[in-house]
C-alpha cells in the first residue's frame, strides 16, 4: 500500500487524527519556546550545519581516525556494508559469547536493518527497553515516530496491551501506573541480560568516544550491567571533535521535545573492566547518498524529529503511512535512496510548505530535496501516470502565466457550477475532506482590480 | 569482499569537496546569572535544589528523609555516617536495592542544569541510574554558563565513561503525559554548596 492509502486508513478515526495532529503541534510549540530562549539559536543551527558538512567532506579520514582511537580505547570496531551484514555481525558477537537474550535501547538504524526480526528468526530473544518501543513491540507494531515511537496510540491502547502482556489491571489507563509497571518488568530484564545493544547519537573522530542520549536511562541501565555492549551506528554519526558535542547537545533535545537537554548524555569511551564493547559502523546506502549532490545533506540529520512534528502531512497521516523505518519529511528523502520503486510515493507526501526546513537544527533543505526527488522519480519512471500528468501540467502552468490565469478562473467556475467534478475519485485531496468554497476572485484578479482602481 | 575497504573507498569517491569547520569559540550569548539559571532550569525539569553550607547539611537531610533500613551509598567520604562508601568494586548488579545515591560533581551547566560526572565521581557507571533516588553535591563556583564552556573545561580530559546528567529519569511515551522515574532515578536533588 502506498502513503495515500495508508493515510486514508489512519484518518478514518477523525477524533484520533485530530488528537495526533494537535499533540505533535504542541511538541512543535515546545520546541519554539526552547529555541526562543537561546539568542544565538540561528548561529547554532548554522554552526551545526557547517560542522556536519565538514564531517561529510572529510568522512573518509574521520572514520579512519575514529576507528584508530576507538580501537586504542579497547573498543572493537566492525564494518557492515548493508543491513544483512549488520545483522550478521550482531548475531555473530552474541553467538561467540553464547548469548541468546538481549536488551535494546532505541536505535532507528536497527529498525532500518530489521535487526529484531533477524535475531528472532535466529533464536535470539530481543526486548526493547525504551517505553514507547516496548509498547509497540508488545503490540507487534513498528515505531511511528523516531523520538516518540508510540505517538499513534492512546493510553487506553497501552492499558489494554499491558493488561494482556504484563498483567496490569484491566481498564487501568493511568500513565503513571502503566509506566511503573513497565519499570518493574524491564528492571528484571536489565539485571538478568548479558548483552545490551544501543544506538549512537554522535561519534567523535578526535577521541574515539560515542555519545548516547536518552531521557529514560534505559541505554545506560542496559549497557552498564551487561557483559557485552554493542553500539550500532550509520557512519554519518561521525563529528570531528569533542567540543562540537556542545553545539549538537544544545540543539538536539530543544528541537526534539523542547527540553534544554536530554536527562542523560552518556559518553562511552572505553569498556568497563571485564566488559566487551563493540561498534558496528553501517553503510547501507549511505555512501551512495553521499555521492548524490542534491541529497547528501540528508546525511546531516541528527534524528530530532522536529520536521515530523511540524509537518502538516505527517501530523494528519501518522508515521505508519510512510511504510519506512524513518517517517516524515526526512524519511521521505532517505527512503528513495534505498529503494526508488518502493518509496516513489514518499516525496509526494508533502505540501512543500517548507516548515520542515525552517525547524531543522542542522539546516537541511528538506523541502527542496523532496521536490528534487519528485523530478528524479518522474525521470526514472517510478511515478504513476496520473501524478506524472499532474506534475507536467503543473510545470507547464507555472511556466506559462497566461495558462495559470485561465486555469484558476476555470477551477473557480467549475467548483461553483459542478463541484462533483472536483470531488471525484481522480482528485485524492477530496477524500475525507469538504472542498472549501472557492473564492469569488483570485488574488490575481483582486490585485489587478485594486491596482487599477488606485 | 572486505566491507571496510569497500565502504571507505565508496566514501572517498563520493564525499564532497572539503569545507572548513566554523569557529564556535564565541557563539554563546550569556545574559543570565548562572546560579539563578541553574536553579530555575533544574526545577523546570523535575529536580530540586537545596542550598547547603557543608556535608553536615547533607547528613541531616538523609537522616530526616530516609530510614535506617534503606540502603544509601555515596562516593563522598565525609558521608560515611549515613552512607556506604566502599561499594565501588562490587558487582554492579548488587546495587539494585539502593534507595539513595549521593555523588559529588565537579561541574554543572547553568543553561540546562546538566552535571558532568566521570568514573571517579560515579564510583560505578550504573550507580546514578540504578538507584531509586539520586542526589549530587555541587559547589556554586563550579557552575559554567553553557555547554560550550563545559567542553572547554573538559578539553581533552581522559575518561572511560563520562555523563551529563540533568534531572530525574523521565518519559512521556504514553500520550505525552510526563512521568518521572522511567528506568533511572525517580528523583534528583542537587545540594548547591556555597564556598
Ligand atoms: S531532518 Fe532535521 S528536523 Fe528532521 S529529524 Fe533530521 S535533524 Fe531533525
């Protein structure tokens, strides 16, 4: 199913859609409040973008430096070309240590690689420990948001899931009560499991350390109790120097949830005595994206989720409609790189309003890239006929002002005289929506009348 | 195929022309008093601040708020009368029943109420997470304004594990309702010491 079909499913429950929309907008507003308190916010974004660009342009040497330092620090570094190799490496480390049960903290990379499925098929029991991820795991769903994995669910849903799986009282949907139940359930896992897998937010070339940010403390509870810690990262997590963490840690949580910083920003530099620490550095299409001039900036992403929270399409279509590990505007740029045919619909799931680019802490030109992907996808023949005709018509109309004028007039007339011609099956925007009353005159008509009147 | 070689070659081929690093040395704008800011922010993220003169005040606090049977640990040697101070080499799993852990930080950041802790102050890496309640002693004059100032101080310090910790563990994963005490400590108190 494509984005439009999946979104249609999501918006069937109008009340829930509105809740989803408003809740994410509320998170966006918290981001604004946090950003407005920092007079140097724009300078920070610019610095972050430049640091990341420097990182991309020196990726080869930074990765080698990182590997050298990390190895000297006692960390074992692995390289994975693609998702399968990543999964095999993780599984091999577990097998070598005779471990069949692991705990995981949040890692969008492992979602991208479908690590859980792979490990489970190979007889390894996997428990996700981020509360939101645990909820969706118990429901056999996928996270719908990179920062707020269970944002598509209501507390009633969580109450029912916990009643079934953790034995909480039926009908109890109090978030405090449910969180406490998860705390008890997962503590038992933290103290008994021998291997912990975490993601990586930043990896520092200069020092060979990596930083993991959480609010819950789950990554640390896992990593510091386990005998084996495996950290997985896409190579683009590399930043040049330790002091650059100052820039990114100031931006990340403020952009994500409006917090001044996450509760925990853990700098892992060496394994603790007796512990094994592994880092798996993954490519999985990233080196290819690095070579696409128009799209390489997407590799600057620090996964804050701000572009999703602000996106009018994401907010009203839900993360699952993007059928990709990373949803929303940034996911729609990343996914076609991996599989153009399968993800050809995603760059079209946008109004190109540009709100995403405005909030992005590393100043990725998200909406421009979405527009560029559309052109690439049309050229490569991955776009269905109807959309192609519409796009051609749009390009034609926009580049011929005379046609634009007539088309607008026609449109307004058509809606007034025969609204059914606009609200038919060929016009997907009309589904679940009432078309607004057409304005009597366009801005263009209004402007020329008023200008002439002067 | 050697994946390392393949990945590095692909990157070398595809990376853009080099661009320089920005100068971030003067980026911070500090228009606040660091002590006031630290207090306001910590309270805003669910922590509490208690001003103290010396470790006697901490001892009094522990006696008033925790009972005999509750396990209290600390890395601060002056607190031996109320806390175990010899747990650093125990199996980390044995810390599971700790009710209160009292540490001392060498640096705090005003803009986000984060405290910088490395292994000598942590005792064990898991200690600030596994405890039900956490308290940290901090000298007022160890407050810096922003993260940039913090990393300037950390510079190229050597550590195995370092942590910025700000407030109690929390989650809002159920309908965005904030709940304190997700997996880490349920409460977070900073004893702010005047010197
Ligand atoms: S693209 Fe920008 S706004 Fe979106 S998640 Fe990445 S860093 Fe955040």
